């Protein structure tokens, strides 16, 4: 007889399957790597990208874990799920270093082993006339793992600073540590992404001249990245990584996926065309 966690996981699997059958979750090929996905997949087997949104959720005065296979309710003040140790997003109104105020949780990238790849928040910069900013959080329930991962998170911000010469790169605002977490603060871009535009039912082809200019800008950005010592590499520029600002200018986001020249890549990371 199933009981405890086994029964809970079976219930969650049944809910997920029912959601897929009812069309609540309609998976397409992974937007991050393009791999084919099983109908009931909650994450991509190729790159690990979570496919089910992880919204902030409050029910009955508790914080609900964002992991689709958990959804445990923890105490309101908890920073990590009391069941699986997954990081819980900050609540609206929370302050970071006294300068930034969290307005709302946008989404999370997912996580493993207590790591969070980065809850993303829309915030306000009090020292810059209340300008809107995006805060990307890095934290971990295991403090040794947090200290080990912090240099890599900081390096991602430093890469963003290096690329500020390109008009396609969002402004790097700040990097701070507070309350057992680290935050990368960047310019807020309301979007939409090219992925969302292309998924629209009424989307029209973009003018050829505009597409050519976008392509030239991306090539210039790649030149800048590859001119570093050692070169900066990004696996791909997916449609979800490209945003349009209010003036229709192209911006590239998700530079946390860029890294310096590796000595070795696993075969699944390398594609031959």
C-alpha cells in the first residue's frame, strides 16, 4: 500500500497527466535546446530546462513550493521548502539591501539539489528614481554548495559587464549579496520575446530590412564575445533569448548560459550539422 511521499507523488503524477489530457499543459519542442519532449514531460531530458511554469503561489498563508513534483506548503517566512529544500521566492514588498524593493516574482528557471538557477523578480531601484529593474537571485539551502556556486554566478554578471559595449546587451546595474543570497540586477525589458511573437496566431513576417539589421547586430555581438581572452561562448540565441524593447530594438538576455571556452563538452552539448 502506498503512503506518505509515495502516495503524494502518485497523486501529483495523476494531476499532471490529467492536465496534459485536458490541454492545460501543451508542450512543444524545448525552446532552450529544441529537443523533442514526451507529452507528460515536466523537464527536458537534453538540457534540464523545466517545462512547467513555477509561479509564486500563496494559499492559506503558506508558501507553496514551485517544484511541480512537490508543491509542499511551508511556513510563510520560510526561504526553502521544508520538504525538498527548493528555494522559495521572496514575497512582494521584500527589500534587498535597502535599495531594491521586490514588486513581484516573474518566474524561476528551475533547480536541482537545493540549487536555484535564478528566481527572477521585477523590482524597484530606490536610488534611481524608482526605475524598474530585474533581480536574478542565486541561493542554496546547503551553504557549502552556495559558497561553491557563488563565484560562477558572479562570473555570469562579470560577463554581462564585459559586453556592455554592445547595444543588444541589457544594462548591468548591480551585484549584491544579502540575507544568504546573491542578486544580479539588470535593466528591465518588458518584452515581448521573439518566441512569443512567433507563437502568436496573427504574427506577420518581420520586414526584411529589420531582420537584416538584427542579424548584423547579433554578428557584431558575437565578434565582441569571441574577441575576449579567452573567448566568451553562448550555446545558442534562441527565440526566447531575444526581446524587443519599446522602440523595437533587439536585446539579448539569459547571458547566464554563456561561459568561457571549455576544455571538454559532453556529447549531448555538441551538435553536428
